[in-house]
C-alpha cells in the first residue's frame, strides 16, 4: 500500500512514533535531502573533484537533483536490509492464510478460449470485444481476485491504527509466502 508519508505521520498521535515512521520511510525509500538554491547551483556547477566531496557531504552516491513542490532535493540511497531489520522488530507475529480465488478471473477458461478460436482469434494479442471485457470486469468483486487473508501482530498498535478492517492493498510478498 502506498500512502503518502505525510498522511501516515498524521495518524501517529505521539511524536516518537511519527519520527519512527519518518525514519522507516527514509530507510525504505531513501531520505529526501532538501537543497537551498545556492546548494543546487553548487551541485550543478561542480567538477568531478567537487562532486565527490559533495557526495560525501550529503551522504549520497549520485548528485541527481529532483524537484517536488518547488523544492529541489537529493534522494539518498535506500537501505532495504536496515528497513527489514527494523520491520522484524515491529512485526512480532505474521500468519498468512491460504491463497483464494485461483486461477485469477482474467485467465480465460478452456471453453472461452475455444470460443475465441472459433471466432478467428488465435491468441489474445489480437483485438477482442472490448464491451465483453468491460462486462466481465464490472461483474468482478474484490473477493474474485487472488488473495490471502493474514493476521499481523505489531509491538505498538500505533503502527496499524491507520489501517481498517477489510482494507485492500497489493504487496510483492505473495511470491515468498503464498505460493508453493
């Protein structure tokens, strides 16, 4: 689930937890280092020796200036191993249920494939009836998609107060935990 950090921080009632959300975000995404106009100009004008010094000063591996909401900034490197270690300290228990609704609803059944072939479609790269596709999509419910229920226990409820029962989010962990 990608929720803007500012929204997650707003859920944290105590300043310590809000600071922890910021720290975790920086480990996962890389810290944002805001620049003054003078600092940005110095980076743009830097020769190789100056660039190496500036990379050490800012703690970055490259001097690629980004712009967001009128503010120029550098993006520090992600630290996924450190994020993982922190996550292990936060999530005290994690239980994943069985995968449900397999195969995915967008995979056609043998009869439907035969029908497509009868109508002259040899593969799915060729155009097909978009109205039929939209009708199929309209009939799908969230439970029709592949999913697994899970239970997660955390060391402080503040970490999950912003989540609600039945919330839907996509994650890449299914490959590690959900498929045999």
